[in-house]
């Protein structure tokens, strides 16, 4: 649960009012007032200054609301306008922070969802490389990846709406893939599918997860373990989305993973035979490859040839051991 002050909870439905000057009979006496004429005047003045392009003067009036009239019904509107000013100044970091304060402090406000949407827009632009940061206040450089990831994770954690949280998850997963953070991307995709199985992003996330695990065999990352994970992810796609247009692709992926796994088992059997000289272990692996040769006929043929060699070597080893007794 997000922390919200008792005073803000007491403010309740008044924050849903679009106009700062509207009143509510539900506000407890002695905590907040339904009206704050000075705050209203400051906000109206700030809006006029923004329209005139006088952003610094508008910011000064808005900060006065935040600092001296934080319980005024129009306080979240002041925060929102501050965020919009920072965006106009091309300062996405400051804008994101302003919107985040609305999300954290004014959960009953009509601006809550709007602030989250602005955060999502900022983070999406950053992930796509459309936002730049400053080095020594002079050179524009791509936004650092740690900040992009932090922003998207914040939105996923805070967003109460599936059509926002799942969008942020999809953007984050794709961004992590581009950063070469494959296991982290898989974790994000997995969470997306589990938390939002009806999302339009879920099928693509499930397939991408399977592909990432499958591609591990070209990276040398725990080949058999990750190929198993890939096969499982492809199988889960068919179970979760049986009528999806890409179900055939997932089934083909299952067959390919089975083929690759059998190829890997063949290589393990070859290792036991030719390098470790553990012939019994080699026979165990090779017999399994032969038994499942319909999945990978070429691997099955090679395993059959190696199996005959392994059995012969094991027999010779056993005979030599018997002669020494």
C-alpha cells in the first residue's frame, strides 16, 4: 500500500473536483479547507504566466502553493503544471519527479492517472532514444539506461491500470533486450504474462521470452537448462493462447527446442565417450538420443554410431579390469 498522509485521506473526494474553488461538505473541520482563495489566485496567475511564456515567474507562484498551501484542493494542479513546465524546458528528470509526487501524494485526485500517463510518455520516449541528457550542461547524450529502467519500474509498481502497467512492462522488456540484459528481460516478460494474461502485449511477451531462452545456445549460457526453459515457454504459449494466430509458431518452436535439446544430449554423450572416457554415462546419453531419434534423425544416426563404439570400449574396459583380479 502506498503511504498517504492522514490529512490527504481526509481530503478525499475534494481532490476529484476539477476546479480549485469548489467545496465539499465531507471535509473534517480543522484539517483542510474546501477553499483556499490565495492558492486559487496563485494558480490562476501561474496559468496566465505560462500562457505568456513566463515560465520562471509561473514556477515561483506554483512553488508558493506547494510550500505554503500544500493542503489546498488545487495543490495537485500546481504540481501538474510544474511538471508541464519542466517538460517545456526539456528537463524530463524534473518533470518525472513532479508527476511522481502527484502519484504518491494525491491518489484521490483526477490528475493521478494523468500524471502516470505523462510518466509513461517520458519513459517510453527515453527508452526509444528520443530524450537526451546533458553532460556538463553542454552535450546531449542518450538518457542513461539505469534511469530509463528506474522510470519504467516505478510506473509498473505504481500503475493501478492494466493498460498502463502492461504497456510499461512491454517497453521495459524490449529495452532490456536492446541492452543485452536477457535474463532481466525474461523476468519482466514473465511477470507481464502472469499479471496481465489478457493484455494485448502478453502473447508477444511469451514468445519473446521463449526466443531469448532459445537463443542462449548461441551464447553458451547453460545451454540445456535454457533450452528447456525455452521449450516450456513455447508450450505455455499454446496453453495460454490456443487460438492465437501465432500458436503455430509456438508449436514449431517446441519442435525446434526438442531438436536442439537432443543435439545437446548427443554432445554430452560424445564428451563422456571421447574426453571423459566414462563409457557407461556415454551409453546412457546416447541410448536416449537413439530412442528419441524421430525428433532429430541426424542426431539419432550419429548417436547410433557412437553407441556401438561406447559399448565396445566399455566391454574392453570391463574385460581389462577382470583380468587384473
